[in-house]
């Protein structure tokens, strides 16, 4: 039978245990709250950082368009009666110049960047075309970064749609399609992003007509799976 002192000590220990449990639970709750707040703040910082990075990429593109107005032809709305070859010729320095020795997007890409093309005497004629191609490539990777940010919940659905609209704006432009071809060929884009590109491009009649004409590989059922091959 415990003595009075032992009984009193047990009560004190029991009370201290209860207090410790309460304090521990309170600390855990506070820790969870602080952790959630910190995580929320961290996510907000990431959202701001990602949005800022994408905006800065976009600003760089428009700075180039401002510095070299002929590159603005990348964003001209192309009437249906204008052929893809005529679009390419918009970027040539002289109206008398023609750049028509290509039949589809792979051959256009090869004419721009093929190893032998840099030794050709008409190489200087391609400088503007290559600059315009780079604009298309930069736009593609703005959209790719926006997709990654949206996938990680770092930008809203509305922001993603704003960036994805670039696909619609440039979908009929052969140089933009050439940038997609490069990203697909060398595995610079993911399968998920490639699927989004394909679905978005093919749902618009004017764009799908151009793709069927000069980039029919995209229509193939295994196009997405063949990234990097």
C-alpha cells in the first residue's frame, strides 16, 4: 500500500504528465500550423518566382521584336490563301529573294540548320530566317515553362490558358512548327507537353490543314511516343 507521500508524488507526476502531453500536443499543433504557414509562404514565393521568370522570357522576345521589326512577321495573322512558302519569304531581306527549296517541316529545318547549309553561298540570305526561327523556339519554351508551372500548381488555369494561346497564334507558322520539330526530334519536350501541343494544334481547322500539308508526321498515332528518336 503506497504511503501518503508516494500517493501525493504519483498525483504530481500524473498531473505533470498530463501537462506535458497538453504542451506536446500544443507544440505539435503549433509546429503543424507554422509548417503549413511556411509551406504556403514558400509556395507563394515559388509562384511569384516562376511567373516572373516566364514574364521575363516573354519580355526578352518582345524586346527582340522591337529591336528588329521584321521579326514581327512571326505574329502576323496568316490568311488561308497565303502558302507556307510565302510566309517563309516574308523574312527575306529582299522581295526578289525566294526560299522555296523545301517541301515539309523536316526539310525546312534541314535547309536552315543542316551541316552543309552553312557552306552554301546563299547562307547570308538565311540570317533573318534563323532569327525568326529562334523567336518561334523561344515562344515554344515560354509555353513549355508555363506548362511545367501549371502542372506544379505554380500558375493558375487562367494564366496557363493565356500562355497556351501562343500555340494558337503561331500554329500555322512554319518556323514555329520547325521549332516543335526540333524539340520533338531531340527530346527537348516531354511526352505530356507534346500531347498538349498536338491536341491544341489539331483542333483548329486552319492549323490542322497546314500541319497535314507540311508536317504530317504529327498526325501519326505514334508521334508523341517517338520523341527523341
